[in-house]
């Protein structure tokens, strides 16, 4: 009995939500590759569209709102898939262990949705996009919030500084690249900041002010709603 309880406890302490996200995007990526008969199915526009990549006409004409979610788990090409998977494995484990499984699940998912909503509202009208980057930038933002809560922790402060440099370099790179969805990254980052403040860290004496949490949560929902409405009106549609 004690052995069984220890196994359950050990499993709960593992980043199983991160493992789930990795498994899901791996299955979908391989499925897309197979759908392309071994010829880069994940880079085929038609297959990406069928699997639910961020493509505006589907949202505008068919109201396929699941396109705000599914692109988080789709990737275009092996390099894109590998880089995002490795990044998720390392940063996801750290954030999940600090914020807890439940908070982490929604932080990752809703940051990705926020990124895709911003991309829908401001991105290239004819572009098709996908990738975990929107959600990953939400995790980077969560670390920025941790830096504020753990000012006296040198290890976390050092990680925050590294991520700030990485984020800055990434945004600069985005300015000179036409293949990167910069609006998706910005949306994921801002969404992650608001969500990390609202969800708080489940550690005593490291709590965010309750008023800040409420304001951040309300602002996140408000901005998401406004941007979806704006995206429809921008192209002359109504929800």
C-alpha cells in the first residue's frame, strides 16, 4: 500500500500536463506528416487548414472558433516542431512545478488562445499560421511575474534576466522575418502576463494583491472579447 501511495505521489509531482501537451502536438504533427504521404504534410497549406491552423476565412465564414485553440498544437515542418517541443519540455516543467498543474494547464492554453486572437485581429489577412510559440511566450511572461514575486531568489532572478534577453532578441528577429507571426507572440506574452497575475502562485507569502488578480482577469477577458469583435468588424463581418 505504501509503495502504491508513493508511486501516486511521485507521479503528481511530475510535470504530467507538459507531457500531455508534448504528446498531443507530437501525435498531431506525425498525423499531418502521414496525411502528406511522407512529403511534408505539415507544410502543406491544405492539410494545415484541415487540421485547424489559424486561417481567417474559416473563422469569419464558418465561425470555426476552435481555430483559436488547435493551432497551439500544430507545427509547420520538423525544425519548427523540434524547437518548440524542446522549449516546452524545459520551460514547461519549471512553470508547471511552480504554478501547479491546474493553473499551468489554463495558463498555457489561454496564452495560446490570446496569441491566436491577436493574430486574427491584426495579422496578415491571407496568412495561415500555427505553433506553440503563442503559448510559450505566455510561459515566458509567467516567469517575468515570478521575478517580481521572488525578488530575493537569485536563481529565479537569473532565469528572469535570461528570458527577458531571449524575448527581446526574439521580438527584434520578428521585425525582420516575414515567416514569423509577431502578433501571435505579442498576444501570447501579454495574455501570459495577465493570466500569471490573475492565477497567482500557490505559495504562501508570495501572493499577488487580490485587486490586481481581479483586474488582470477581467482585463484579459475584456481584451479577448474586444479583439474578436474587432477582427470580425475589420473584414465586414459580425459574430
